[in-house]
């Protein structure tokens, strides 16, 4: 089969990495079958050449798949991998490590639930445009993302562990929309929300309406959205003449063990602040569970707020005060961008920061909204 001039192929990658084309194929499609050092060599060669595998192009002479992709990160894949590792340990005669990947103790709130609502907007816009859609998830490895990119004409994805070099490489071939990621000169299109402004509105409401002057922030700042929300939290406190913390009160990550260690210590010492401003609704819902288990009334003793506006916040008891981001609109906008830029005809990259809306409810002492 004749190669397209100027376009790197699997043969080019194999030659540069010093491996067979079968090894290149396995690296992108079944990376667990390739030794780590070999896999790294193949990925480096692919990145240097600007190669992205295109599974659909074999049957499409025009080089278009007719589909858009939406990629998210399955946070329980790590649990399933540990389960697979346990099977290997048993096979090798080693003691198991007591990990059950299907255990009901896995907290579903470790998943980014706002992804569901963004995805719904993405799906609705594709449906209205009669646009094919590929939904997929993975661990965020470079191989898994580039493999998906080879199957679609445009790709949207959520924040995760994928290295920016991989995304830049993919963006040279197809348009890529990044949700809720820092807008830097990376060749990607960006859709995010006014995280700082939304958190400012929330803090001003707690201080101005409820007279609260003792507030703490809960959430780890390694997530870009959370870092922006903390920046808005700190700026609002400073503008209101209140003490500005240098870091969160509790840097909890729901996806990791040992969460809420700082809050638990404060509970034990009866030193909780009057309000806990959580980086997301998911964190806030988990905080409500923690306080309920310890008999701490909300909002009478402690006010708890979130950010995102997911449906679960309306169903909580008390209902959750939050900052609503327009998640469905984010998904729809991503489709519009990908369609505009499909085939490289859309011009310069786009960056959109959508407004947020404060939604006061019972958890801060307001009536349900």
C-alpha cells in the first residue's frame, strides 16, 4: 500500500524505534502486552514524528471518520488493575492484597459526576446535528488517547493525567477541545467557566447575607479548577478584610485514601470554622456525610457549600448551596467548536470562559432553590 507523502506511518515509527510494526500496533492498542522500555521508545518515536494512529482511515479514502470523540478518565480503572495484579499474585503463589475491584465500598462520588452533565450536552448537540459520537474512557495514557484520536475527526476530553505533549501532538492532526483545563498556548481549544468569579460570589454571599467571618476551603489544589476556586476564595476574603489563608484547610482528594484527616482533627478538637467552602459538590456531599455521622448539624453549627451544581446537590439533606456551572452548555459548545474546526478549516484556536450562577439552598441557611 502506497504511503501518503509527508505523513508519518507505522513503518516510520517502527524504523525509528527499532521495533516491528506489530510492536508499534500493540503499543497503541494493547500497551499491556509491550515491555515498558519498548513502549516508551515507541511513544517517543511517535511523538517526534508527529504520528497518530488512524484506525478508521484504512476504509476511508477521504481520511475522515465522520465521528466526534469524548474522552473521560475512569478513576476505578486503578482499582480494577489492582484486582488484576492480585490475580497475578495468586497465580504466582504470593499472598493476595485483599483488594476487591467490585466491592460496594468503592465510593461512586470519587467519580467526577459533573462529567455526566457535560456529556449529556455533548450528546444532545451531536444528536441534533446527526453527528456520530464515540464515547470512551481510560487511564489517560498517551497510547489510549492517541488511539481514540485516530478514530475520530475531533476530540473533547476532561482534565486528567494525559501529558500536554500528547495532546499537542493530537491537535496537529484533529481539533481538540479541553474542558476545565488551563488556557495556555498549547494548540488546543478550551472550554471552562468563571471559577474565581463564582467562588467570589459565594464568599460574598456567606459574609454579606449570613454574617459569617470564619471560613475554610476544602479540596486539593492539584486540580486546575480547584486551584482557581481557591484563588477566588482567597481574593474575596482579602477584599472583605478577612484573614487570607495560604492553603486549604483540608487538601482532600476523594480519589485517595486518608481523606478529611484535617477536618477530622478539627472535629475532635471542636474547632471547625463556621463555614466550609468545598471545591466541588462531590466533596461537599462527602463532608455532609462526615458531619452527619458525627452529629454536627448543618447549617446550624457549620455551613457547607459546593461548586458545580450537580443534581445530587438538590437531593441532599440539607439541600446543597452551590455555584452552578453551565455543564450542558459546555458540552454543546465543544461540539460546535469541533465541527467548525474539523478538517483544519476553522481558523485560530478558540477559548471560552462561561459564566457561573450562585444557587443558595438550605446548607447555608437559605430556602431551597
